[in-house]
C-alpha cells in the first residue's frame, strides 16, 4: 500500500487559532491536515482503493477506522488507520481467487466490526464456470492476524455465499448493507447479523430486496423471517428501484427505506420506510399498514424521489437523505408521526449522520463544480429544525475542497461518528499524482465538541426501552 501526499485546501487551518478548534473544521491531529488518502499498487501500476466511491463502506472499532470497497476491475479490498491517521498495517488487497478459490471478481459494499471484534464485509463474488454472475458474499477478517486473513470460525472457512434461493439463481445478487442487533437492545438474546440483499430484476431499473438473518458464526438464523429470509414487500408498495437505505435503530428494529414505482403512476418514483422486528416481522402499526410515506405527493406528481441515506438519533428518530429535484432531508418521529425537513436545489442527495445530542450532520455533494458542503442542524424534541452556526464546513466559503492532484472533483460516499467526531469517506480525482483519470480514496475527520456518544445526555428513554414486537 502506498500513501499519497494529500493537499486539503483549508483557509481556516491558518486563519484560526489552534487553541480554539471550531466544529466542522478538519481535526489537525488526524493524518495530514485532518485527512489521509491512498492508492493501491499492483504489478507496478497504481490503482485506487476503493476504485468506485459510490459503492464504498466505512467501519470502525475502538482502535481503528476502516475503508472498504474494491480495487482494479473488481477485487475486494480494505485498508485501516489508527486514531492519529497512521497506517495500521492491517490492509487487504489480494486478488479475488486468493481469498475465495476460483473467484474471478469480488466487491465489498458493506462493512462493520461485529461483536467478535472482527471485520465483517458484505458484497458480491463471481466464479469461473456457468454461474459467473454476482453472488451475495459475506466474509469475516481476523483483526488479530496480519491483515488479509479470514476468520475460519465464521462459516467454517471465513466466508459464505448465499445463492440457494430462487431469487438469486440467474439474477445478479449482492449484499448492499449490514447491521448487527445486540442483546443490549433487549430485542435478541444473542448477537444477530442482518444483511440486506439486492436481487436485480432488470438492469439498473428494477430490483427486489431481502433481509437475511444470521448467527454470529455465519449460519442462517432459521427463526428469522421465513427460514432466515424476509422480502421487503407489503400490499400497495409496488415495484422497487435500485436506491435503498438501511439501518438498525437503538431498539434493535430493522428499518429499510426504499424507492418505489407508484403502482398507479407512470414510472413515478416515491420513497417509503418499512420497519421490521428483530425476528423479521413487518410492523403494520405505523404508517399505512406498515408503509410510511417519506416522499409521495400522489400518482404522476412530477416529483421523482430517490433515497440515499438513513440514520437514527438517540431518541429513535429517523433522519433520511434523498433527492427530489435537489438535495433534501427529513427527520421523522415514527412514534408520534411528527416530521420536519429542509431542502436545497443546488446540491445532490445528502448523507445524514445523527449525533446523540439532538444534532444532525448533513453532507451534500455539489451538482457541479468543486467541493462538498457539510452542515449541522439542531433537532430538538419539538422537531423545529435550526441551522447550527457553531459548525463550519471546512472553508470560510462553506465548502470542503479535497485536492489530490487531479481535476479537482471529489465525492463523499459514506460517513460515520468515530470517537465523537464526524468522519467522511470519499473519492477524489488524483490523475496528477498517479496517472490519467484515476480516483483516490480519502478519509477526512473534522472537529466536534460532542463528548458523549451514547445518547445519555438527551434524557431520551427510547435508547434503553424494551424492543417492540
């Protein structure tokens, strides 16, 4: 692994006092002016890791920060950094057939550090032979070993493929999201992994989605759903598009936000949320028999809505980022059906990151031009949203501008809260450093005076309440 020199254009890094850190400015104790970046070198040729930012994932442990994706044409890969931004020497960038015998391709699309303390990566794999389409893949890496070593206590050999179902026969199937329900939620007696599997019906237009319940050792949890599986469906939902968001809330409930084609409209796209119990049962007591409308103004309403992100705060409220002719987000309390939101016509669909102190970080990529914007909103119990003026988006101009030597374009693809600070995972053009038309990955950590990371300070009881059915 070769680390590239990364230049982050930060006017505030020189204009602000180092003794008075401002929330939202780069955390100068991390990497090079708050950022680390990387490329992968194979056969003497530099290749970005991950190469496709739109499919990258971020994961954290107490000690390490992970970026997961793939390099080259398609080889699952990940890298990690410690709290100061130093390379941890835990890196995985081997060819697909080295990790998974007879594999020709593999991609990492989702990740988490699970209750065993190891890195669980979900995505897809394809093999030589007649079944060369993508199959849903789950692999667990032993973080106590030297990097790219599979944990053989998981599914016998460290990885598993789930292709025995009819909907993953001739269809392209992949794991697009991962979560783990822990006993502390009161919803389960032992850790349970939940994977969201996408089965492509027609190109990039139509898809089906399935929840898969697994034990901590990688076995199918047959008590979940129907023999371990539950399709995301409900009367009146209609056919689904390729955009989806997934999150397990503080009470161990599984939440999925889908983009659907209105059954009564002419390719009219709407957004709905569905909630499932830890056992895979749809909660029909919220919304319209389990369908919670997030963006739906009726058939042929002319507003094409597509979801991008979902995050839950300590009160159990859902923050949802989506596109509807511009960048929008809403915060919804599913218990009281209270909802509030904001929009911007000049940015793309945002990533949302809920803190535990009634604050919400919203990251917007620009529709055109250089830089991205990060804002923080105050989200009190009454849901009367207000912009937090104490949070700065990197530059005095309100933009974060990552320059890795290319043409200047960058995109944030995932975000998380690590040790109380927001971290942005993204990609930026770096052709000036490593060759023509290449993309390099970066991690940017910003300042935050947020101390508590468990929601205790909100006084909300939902964090510890018993799970609902």
